[in-house]
C-alpha cells in the first residue's frame, strides 16, 4: 500500500533531541525554541513568532489576545479543519460561516463583507493547500470595518501572496507542524503576531499567565501570575526536532514540488478532457506543494475513484466535511443551516493524493496512471 502520508527525517532531528537532553533543559523556551523562532522571524519577517504545541493552540492564543467574548461574531470558512472555528467557540464566539470560491476551496473573499455585522470581531481565513487567499480584499474589508484578521496558515509555510510571506499579513498567523504538514514535529505549531500591541501579552498568555519571559529577559525582577493564559509552549524536544527540519526547508519544499509537478503534468490531460479538475493557482499566489488534490464531478465518482485507488494499493483521502453542517455546530445553533453550496461541493468531490517527502517520483507516476485508467 502506498500510504497517504508518512513522517520523515531529513537531517539532525535525533541528534538535536539528544543535544537538548544533554544540555540539561528539555522544558520549553530554551535554545532550540529561540533558534526556531529567530529562523521564522528572519526568513518570513513575522514581527513576533512563538512556538506552540499545535496550530489549534496558536489559534486559541489569538482568540484570547483579541479578547473574543460571548456575543462576538467570527467569520470562518466552512470548508476547513475544525480548529479554525473551535478556537473561537471556546471563547463563546458565534461562528458565521463563509462559502468557498468556485475555482478554489478557500474562502470566497468577496462574500465576506455581506457577513459582517456590528458584532463581528474577527475574520479567519485559511490558505487552503498553502495557496494564498486574496489578502488585499480581506485586509481592506477588515480595515474598513475595524476587524481583526487571523490567517490560518496551518498548510502555508513558505508560501507567498504578491511576494509577502503568508502568516505575515493578518494581525495573527497560525501554522501547524503536525505530521501531515510540509515541516513536521509530530504535533507542533507557531503563532505569528504582526500587530505589535499584542506581543507582550502574547508572551504572558504563552507562559501560563505569568511574566516569566520578561523575567528571563531581565525586564522585571520577579515573576508571578499577571493575566490569563495556558501552557502553550512546546518542550525543547519538539523544538529540537523542528529546528532540524527547518535547516532542510529548501530540500523539503523542492522534493514536494517535484512530486506535485509530476502529478500535475501527468493528470492535466484529464483536466483538458473535462474529466477532472486540478488545483488552480491564482497569479498572486505561490505553490508550496502542501497538497495535491483533484475534484470529481460528484460524490459517487469521488467514492468510486478512492475505491479504485485502494484496490490498486494506493491510499487517497477526501478532506473536510463542511463545518456549517457539523453535529457540533447544528446542535449548538438555533438558526437555520446556512446555504453554502461550494463548501458542500468540495466536501463531496475533493480527493487528496499521497504527498510526502519520502514518496518516490515513480510512485507518483504510478498513482497518476492508475487515475487515468479509472477514466478510460
Ligand atoms: C492541520 C490544520 C489545523 C490544525 O493543526 P494542528 O497543529 O493539528 O492543531 C488547523 N487548520 C488547518 C487549515 C489545518 O490544515
């Protein structure tokens, strides 16, 4: 069976974990954490980068920093992972779901303004498949209505919008290093803060509501409980693993792009024959090859293609189930289910193909061929 995903080692991951242990510190905010954060701030010009234990945690920190409260509304695309909404419902927010674009599973930027009310506090956008949303539209509508923007950039490391790194444009960005992402540490995440007013408080919330970070920087002479917070920082073992991956960011991205391009080249003929849709890339966006997906005509064809691939020992998967129809949302909302046809279509028709660092190009070619045979 060719798996859908496989964790991988590219460099000194195990060596660095051992080094962290021998250094005598494996709790959070040590040398490897600082190295990772410096790497992100330097390479991607984030004003502040804080490692977290997951992207979910990074989104929760953003929700806390924006003081999201019951009664506030947050706009979130329906076609996304649970966390993009969950992090805000935990603070009591009401989620208003937005539909996907017709040509891309990401949020329909032009639909956002109609969803804004005087209770809207934030817009969460998701750079689906690592492909940028049209951030000029998003930032302009947010500015006009005085609303915060959170980039759920879980899939979007080393990807760009008009030359700007994703995660550096909104007030906050959240990345994931879950084992299914481009750069991995098992579980892991990053909060980026691009609005400086939030930086000091972010360090407090990150360290269990204490001013421990300021204490270690020598800014205060004792530390204690000063605010709300949680234990959002990962251990040095995670940071050590992550740093070894970051040292090979270029190789990882190059390998993923090679696989992505192989799929695209081999499957484009099906798109030309109108049998299957492939990912589209707007001219303002780059491709970080986070994901290769195809979109079928309907759910029956989607299920048949997944079964055909499985019969040929290839594990492909469908992706999100629209959140506006989820049990949690419908059970906790007393309003009619929103009508979001594009989110439903991607729920029914999108298939993700295997894409991981150690996937052989020959296997990618074989997968593409197996798909072509399905349509013969
Ligand atoms: C993976 C993912 C998350 C969750 O990341 P974790 O690190 O597992 O919390 C959130 N949003 C999107 C869009 C994702 O792809």
